[in-house]
């Protein structure tokens, strides 16, 4: 976790942004999360340590992080953005029933070239695949689905 926070501090300084205690707390909550939280979930977690923080501050801070490439917005559900501070090459499985989001790694996706029309739109910086379905927990299965 310390290495992640150090990279965050360096990236923030490199972008010329002010590093506040609130921003550090919000980023730490994101970096510690494995459930790809929404802004409301992050607000709830950070508020335990910073009772005076507002939901608006969390939303604005997440927007700043996203604009500077410090997190990924996962296109999961219409009603809430979900976020991931893990910038490593990985992808997401989204359960449409329980709304869980799980990371998965597949080198095959990582090595794919975007189609030519994507390059006509502009520079491609990252490829993130979102796979949707019903997870085995919701299906009542103990074993992976084949």
C-alpha cells in the first residue's frame, strides 16, 4: 500500500495538483478497496475518518483523479459510476444480478490491437474489457461455470 500511495503522491505533484489530506484519504479508500466502490461508498468509508467531508468533495475529487489518469471508471451500471485505482493491465467481470465487479487478467486481451477506426478517433491509451453476466454465486454454483 505504501508503494501505491507514493506513486499517487508523485503523480499528483507531476500534474501540479495540490495534495490535501482529503484527497489522500479518498485515494487511500479507493486503493484499499477490492469491491470497485461508487462515490457514495467511498464517501461512507472516508467519512468514518473525516466526519466533515462532503459527498460533493468526494465527487469532485474522483473527477480530478479520473481526469489525471489516477483511476479507472468502470462502465458497470446506469445509476452509479464504479471506480478502480488499480491501473495494472486487467479487466472486469460485472454481475448483472448482485452488481459485483471482479478483476480478471487475460494476456490475450492485453495484446489485442484496437480496430483501425479506434485510431481514427484519436490516441488509444488503455484497453479495458468489461465482461457481463451472472456470477456463479448468484447462479448458486460452487464451481466455475464452463
